[in-house]
C-alpha cells in the first residue's frame, strides 16, 4: 500500500526532468508511469503515435543597419528554411494583425517582420503579404535577458501551415525592445533545419466498472514537458495525481469504467489527446465524462475548477465543492489542455488544478520547490471524491453534449472558424 500523504510528491520527484514529446526522455517518463501502474497491481499499455519534429542546423540573426550586432534567436520549428548562407531583409515591427496595423502594407517578401505574438490571424496576414520571415517576441516582459530567461523552442501548428511556410524565429523581449528603439532597418538571417517524424506515446490503463462497465469516464493529464526546467508543476503534478487516483480506484473500483490516459506531446498542440480520440473513435459513445489534471499541488495559490460544458455542469461542480468543503474558483470555458478534444466530441469536462503567480510554466523556473506534498494530497483526495460521485451515480448527473455558446468557443479554440483566403 502506498503512503497516501506523500505518494504524489514522490512521483513528482521521479518525473522532474525534461520530457519533450517524441524524445527518449518522454519514453523514460512513460516507463516510470508504467512501473507505478504495475506496482499498484494493474496493467498499462503504451499507445504510440507520430509527431512532427525538427533539428536545427543553423539559426542566426545579425543586424546590419544602423549597426552590426548578432542577436540570440532560435527557430520556430517546421517553419521552413532560408537559402544556404542566409538572406538579407528589411526589418519592420507590426504590432497586431488588425486592419489598421496592416493598412498600407504592401508586399513583404523582402522583409523580416517583428511581431508581438504568433496566432492564426497574424500568420494569415503575414502569408497574405508574402512576408520573407517573421520574428516572434518571446514573452513581452522587457527584462528577459540571457542571464535570467530561455527562449522556448516550439514547432509551428498544423493549422497555420495550411496557409504556407514562412521562416520563423523567436527573440527575447529585451533584444526586441532594443531593435525597435534603435530603428534597426535591415538584418541578415540564417535558418537551416531538418524536418522528420518522431514517435510520441500515451500511457493507458483501464479499471473496469463493477455495475455499468459500458459507460466510461476519462481521467487524463499530460506527462510531457517543454524543453527547459524540470516540468515539475507542468505537468508532473497532474501525472502524479492520475497515479494517486489509479491507486485509489484499483482498490475501490466504481460502478463505471475508468479510462486513465497520460498524454504525450500536449505541449506541441494536444497531440496525445488528439491521437487518442482519433484512434479510439469506437469508445467515444461510451465515454460520458472527462476529468483533466494540468498543474496542481502548489504551496501557495488557489484551487481551480475549469468547466467545459453547460450551466448544469457548473452547478454540479459548485455543489460537490460545497459538500467536500473544497475552496475553489470556477471558470467556464475551453480548457487549453487534454480535455479539449474530448469536449469537442460532446463530452462534459472538468479540469482540476491549483496554482499561483509565484510559479512559472514554460521556463527554467518550473522546478520542484513550489510543490507541496500536503496540497498534492488534498487535491488528490478531492478528485477521488468528485470522480466517485460521478462514477457511482445511479444515472449520469450531466448529459453529454455542449451548449451552443460552448460549441462556438470550441470552434474558435480549434480554429474551425478560420478559413484561408
């Protein structure tokens, strides 16, 4: 038997290392989870799937006018490449994708465009104006320097690539501030990278229901991380909570079947959960509810309940918190995590998390220090209470399906309202 008060924290410690999707480190983390499942007396399964990957051979950014200076940048993965030896561009800053910001902007094929953030609307504008390259400011905090911050590698999202490829770079806000302040007008850029497919993986485990096995509840959270820090909060904590719940329910099997999914490559665009719903279409009818765990267990901060569904789901969540004496804030929206592909299939979803502004995700500072064994245990106990209420109810307390307003939010989130010109 596990020590319930310390188990989740011990698992977080085991998983506190970089676990980028499609790498050997992610594979190692998957095996740790498989070993914990086996130690609980259960059995797990590895579900492999392919993810786009890249390897950078060269990436440089050099200002030419009004002065020459090399700036540290990293590439946006799978964004294409420049000719051998690089290319010289005009340089300009366009702060938003609005019609006003692009008013009078003609062909940009000879220009590298500095932008505040990369979203679909901005990328569409860049493609429309044939931008030669784009440079994204990584976080708009001016004080980010090489001494206190990292540039986060990330690949282009598939929806944007449907519009075409533009060589892309990421730059620190401190350097971007200098470029705009000093009226830099021309730059020389180099970008050469190799694209390939890598193998990522989900870890799956099932606890069959004792009375209504034909109805399932998904319990999910991602176990991959970004390429800096140890990913302790995001999301070793969620992965550990899933293992805590697996240990609980394998000894207390509920009426309905529980499907545990530790998702890989979430940080690259929810690729693990998307792969699951695509490959397991035959299960979607029987899956009635989804619980997602993405970042919890901090010493400081508040508990949060994310609700992707209708008013009935919000009322249910509030009532269960009152019954359990669990203080939490409530947010009704699409959770940008692995519950979203399930919600997109009409499956009501609850996201349980805990966090604080004293923690930083996607940085070198996502470490073990802010994580509390006490809070992790409390989060796990409440989750077991909530899941038990749903999994053991005589009938499902919330029907499948999404209200119209949430369907619209899901359309926006998955960019289905975005169409190429």
